[in-house]
C-alpha cells in the first residue's frame, strides 16, 4: 500500500472511532479500538498544509496532523519551550517519532506510532484524546495535576469555557506558582500564533460547551471541555518555565482559521482587550510576590 502523507480533511465523531463504553479515562493500548480504516484522499491544500511528513516534527504539529488525517481534535500537554528549553530546536524533548500514514492506518495506530519512543503517551479522558509527556522535570509544578477545579457551563463558547477553566486554576493554584495565562486564541500548528488574524468564529460561538464538573483535576477539566465541545478544537497547554507562566491556547480548525479576517497588530491588541483574556489572572499571594511574570 502506497504511503499517503497528504490527505483530505474529514470530521468524523470521535465516538465512532472508540469502543462503546471504553472512552473515558482509559489509558494507552486498551483505550481505543482499532477504528475502521479511513479513506484518505489527496489533500487539495497541498503537502505543506497537511503538515504530515516523514521527518521528526515539533510536537506542536500533532493537532494539525490529527485534524488532517482523522478530523479529530486533542488536548496536548507540552514541556517547557521557548527561551527556557534545554537545547535548541529541533530537540528530542520537543519532537516526536516520524510516522508514515497509509490508507489503512487507524487512529489508534497513528497515536501508538507517534508515542512509540516512550517519551509521549496518549489516553482518552472525558472523550478527548489527551497526548502528554511520559515524564516532566521534578522542579516543574504540574498545575494540571496539583490543582482541583469545579466548573459549570451552559451553552458557553469555547473562549468562555477556557477562561472559566483558567480562572479556576488561578484561584486554586499552589503558592509560589504564577498560574496560567491564555494565549491569543488562534494558536496555529506548531504552537505559533497568528497576530494577523481575528479570533476564529468557532471559538466565540455560543452553545459550544455545556459541562458540570465538581472537584476535578485541572487536567480532567481541560479534557472535558475539549471532549464536550460541539466545535472542532484542539487545546494546547504549556508548562511554566523559569521565566514564563504556564499557558493555554485554542487551535481552531484550519478552515475556521482561514476564514478569520486579517487584522493589524493594533486591531489584534484591541481584540485581546475586548475578549478580556487577562480576566483569568488573580493577585499573587505573598509567596509569589517578587517571582516576576513576563507574560
């Protein structure tokens, strides 16, 4: 069977790719069925748009590949990046095993393939595909596991949902941590941002998320938002580093991002203020004073 690195966008429901009753909080190989092979057609947008290639890639491209190959989103937890990463890109801390997708490659096979080196793992949490490192530095406070939150949402937009989540995390964060910020909503493949685009309509459309969670970990709640969303979305969480706070970003579908109108930097700054992204921040405790926060 010939390899297909370029494939059409499809949007099947994740539930159709999972075993009935086995999609919540299941881990690794036992968590997902061997889904029926998808018919992968040539991608009219071209190879580069699909972001599927044989070589090693930044793990930030995983959501784009999942969308292009299988039409599903995910929650991606990534280690410290940017100026705080231990070595320059490409880094084995930041990339994943190359995987050749063919016409018969199942979603499970793809996930197992990119996690085959043992540095990443995948699981299904609240009907969301969750991909994360198998280990993190001991000195990093993992807010996804150490913070517990309660969230009740009724017909919220994705942006409203992620703001509610981040506010709960910051209210309950451990002393000595900076908490979490929200990135410009339109995070693109690879983790970069598009400051020349207005927020994708799918991220502000009402009715995307209805959810009730009590005393859940921040990890469970973040996955529950993605798993409950009626809009296609991937969510990226980046850990706090020595000079950066933790951050969360929303990745809309490629079609939604393309449809978002172009804006100037000044207009983008105004949109950020209008969307009140900083409303999730809370006053630092005495223990966090002097820590610094460069945003």
